[in-house]
């Protein structure tokens, strides 16, 4: 518990510090890297998922097409959603560990070191 | 028993975890402590935002609690072997369901009051373990029964489903093509899209999931936990795919529906069948049925405890500590209030559960997700990412999304079952016709299990509110924020820095 909880907001002397950090170059780069990954990826997986749901509703003929035995396109498309979800989760972890954590840790130490 | 369409639920639930992973989990963990309200009220006026957050937490939790309790009721009726019309210890199936709902409710209240967050965490760990073992064992038995040939399993499931090859295609239950009625077809398809939207956007707004993020020591572990959750949940859904088709193939849809018209008990019925086949006759069947049912009860208890805990802590921390006492209180008082709140919420869920016992569990879950996606998600995302967001935006977004989602459900075919141009008449069984008070040949009824009336038709033809209420939730939040002048750049800077770096977090 380094500082208070957000429940009781007394005016703290270091409050202006957050504004300073927010406007710093390093934080700006961190935010840009973070948003540069999560926003486009979110759009991609939502569109990919929407495509699956919309095809389930409107492209019945295509989705019911049998590929091997009783296995149809709908089932394979559904399984691909699992694959893409696993891949994105893995890719994000790798990205965050390498590209976000070092900079986030540095900034946190700077802020907390200065505050105490 | 709607074949392929059940798969759609799993995929929605799974993909939804990506929203939680990328946009919500780490940022929330870094900027809050106990409840969703902590993050929403971070840079806003405490009282109105926390009240709204608490109200929507309670409503979502109660809908989800209902689903769990109705599931438990059906399960007990199966365990006691009572089909409608028979009795057990003088109880009819309906009475047994009511007794179960009351008992589960009482058990969960006791559990949360005594066990708290730690107890709930342990029961969730035990449940996750049992559930995975149970699912793996059953999936293996199904696989052995079909010599690991997915295609034969699917073929058999389709043959025994009584619906033929259509069982494997999308659109048996949702997004039906209704021949000769384009209005009804359009409505049905939009309803499917609506369900899809709620499933994928709901998870990241569910209160009992959000409070989980607070229990980890840092954002790196929050990230790891969500990735683990995605792996385990994904594996589990792949197994349930085998189990669902296995239940249809080995037990047969007709037998499942005879036991429970909501088809909530497919997995235990499959367990019984597999036990009979592989563990030696009727005894083996009974043993496996009992084991899987125990797992199901542990699961229900774990979810129910999590929900009760999330909502009672919101009452204590948001409403009591920060609105009533304006932050002037201590943790001991908060815990006491949380215990009383658990009683209250439990009691409400029990009473509503009794009324809702005929509904399909999956539907109730979908409604909880739709409300979470409409009321909570817009406020959470705007709070975390939009500098201009403010108190009015949060309050309008939460109440706007909440009210529109609940209103759509209240005006939907789930409540009003009458047939109309867009909702064609259903074939009625003798029992359903009697229940509705119409002749079995009547064409007035679309949904014979409607809550209020089978013959008055619904003003809104959708059962799933998401497609209407999620955009409304976002719109209310955005309009609210833009029409108010309040903005606090300094607090937003603090939220942004803290949420991304973890500085100053607990």
C-alpha cells in the first residue's frame, strides 16, 4: 500500500507529478506502444468473430458445406476462432513482457522513489 | 439441445477473454482495489458514480445467480430421477426444484458470509480442478466410444437428435430460416447477432470477473492469469464440444428433453450413460452420474459464491463506505455490511429463482452478459481510455445501458409469448396448451414458457437485448460525457499513469 486508496482523495503534494509524468516523453512512448498494439488487435479479433457470427446467420449454405465426413465449414471456422484466440493471447504476453514491462517498471520506480 | 448453436456460446465466451486481457485486466488491477466502482469513480464525483456502479453490479449478479440456481434445480430433479408427473418423498419435480433453489441459496449465503474472498477463491480452485478432470474423463470415454472418430460422433449425434443433418449446421435454435416468412427470418437472424455481441462484450463487464483482477499482486501476474484462464477455458470448451455431441449421440435429445424442457442437464445424463457402458451396468451409471453431478454442484456453488461476494462487496464498499459514510468508515464495518448484503442479495436471488425455474439457463446467462456489456463495459472503457469522460457520462452510460437491456427483456418474447407476424405460432404439447389455457391447436402462442402471458405478443421481438442495448449504452455514455463541462485532466493523468505503470497501486 504505497499510497492511499482512491476512496478518500486528499490533495497530495505530489499530485502534479502525475501530470508531469503523463507529459514525459517516456510515458508518451509507452502509451503509444500499448495502444498501438491493443487497439488494432482488438479491432481484428472482433471483426473476425463478427464474421463468424454473421456467416452463421446468413451464409448457411457455405457453413453447412461438408469438408471431410460429417465435419463442415462451420465447425472448422469455429475451431479456427479457438486457434486465433490462443495465438493472440500468446502474442500479447510476449509483446507486453518485452515492450511494455521494462518501461512501465522504470516509470513506476521513478514515481514511487520520488514520492516516499 | 440445439446442436451446433451451443458451440457459438463457447466461442463467444472464449473470444470475450481477449477483451478482458487486452483492454481491461491489467489497467483495472493497477487502478482499483475492491470493486468496479473504484476505477469508474477514480476521477469523478464519488456518490453518483459509485451508486450507479453498485446498482448495475447487483442487477448483473442477480441475473447470473438466477441462471446458476435454475441449473441446480434441474440437476436435482435429474438426480432424484423425477420426471414431470412423478413424485419423490411426496414432492413433485417442481417442488423438488424449488427446495433445491432454496437450499443452494442458503448454502451460498452461509459460504460467502463465513468464507469471504479467500474461501471463495479456494472453492473456485477446487471447482476448476474437478471440472477439468470430469470433462477430460468424460470426453475420453466419448472418444473411446467413437474410436476417436469425430466424424462418426457427429453423424451419430445428428441421427439421434431427431433433427438430422441440420443438427450440425448453424441455425437450429438461433437465426432460424422461417420459410415463407421473411420478417420472422430477419428477426431471428438479428437475434443471433445480438446474442453474439452480448457474449463477446459481456465478460469484461461481469463484476465477479472484474474483482478477480484485484486479487493478484501486480499487472504481470494479472496478465499471466488471464492467459492461463484463456488456455484452460479454451480446452474446457473444446471438451464440451465432444460432450455436447456425445450427449446427443449416446443419450439422445428426446430423452434429455423429457427430463428437463430447458435441456440443462445434458452433461449428467451423458455421465450416467457412459458409466453404464464402461463402469459396469446401472451401478456404474449411478456412480459416474453422482460424480459429475457433484462437480456440477461445486461449479454452481463457486460461481454463485463469486457473484454474491462481488455484489455484496460493492454494496459495502461503494454504497455504504463511499456514499452513505462518505469514506469515513473502517474495514471492519465494511465487512459487516458486506455480510448483511450477502444475506439480502441471496434472499432476492432465491425468490426470483423460484419464479424463473422454467427458463433455460443459457438464456439467463446471455441476459446477464448483455446487461454487463451494455451498462458496465462502455463506462469502463471510456473511463480508462477517454480523457473527456466524466461523471455524467458514467452515470448515463450505466443507467442507460442497464435500463435499456432490462426493458428489452421485459418486452421480449421471453415474457410475452403471443404469436405475431414476426413470431410464428409454435406447435403446442397438451401440457403446454393446458398451462397456457388455450386449445392444443391454437395458433396464438409463440413461446409457451413465457413468464407473464402465452397469448399476448411481445412488443419487441428479440429475446437477446444486446444489439439494441449495447450501442445505447455506449451512446448514453458518450452523450452524457459530451454534454457535461466537468473534466479533470490532472486526475486523468494520474489514472493513466497509474493504470499503465502500476505506480501507487495496492
